C-alpha cells in the first residue's frame, strides 16, 4: 500500500529551488516540490508527499487529521515512514 503523507517544510533549498527539506514525523528529507511551482511555498507550510514528490499544499488542520488517521492504521503508516527514512534525493 502506498500512502500520501503530510510533511512540514523546514527549508527551501537555495541551490535547488525544486527541493525542500521536509519534516515528516521527525524524519527530515529532501522532497521534490517542482510539481507545486504555481504555489507559494515557505517554511512552515504543509504538503502532501508521495514517493518523494509534493503533490499538493495542505493546511495544518488537514495535515494533523491525516497524520492522526495514518497513525491509527498502524503498520502501513510505519512502513511508509520506514521507506522515507531509507530514501534520499541527491542534492547536488
């Protein structure tokens, strides 16, 4: 099962404006935000992530509700967080 998971933007990378450092449940990874180039994104914004790409900008209430739901389904969420920990987008 693949899930879209919410993450909070920590930093937009200055040398790669298509990438942002995003925090997902304490795990920080570079996420491709290129699909959201029409959005105004900044640190503190929440995005929905799937396989390393930001699919949409969401508000904090929606993000918290999604995280609560994902945590409630247990194993699938833990598998997704484990995959995120192991993933890496090259930054240079």
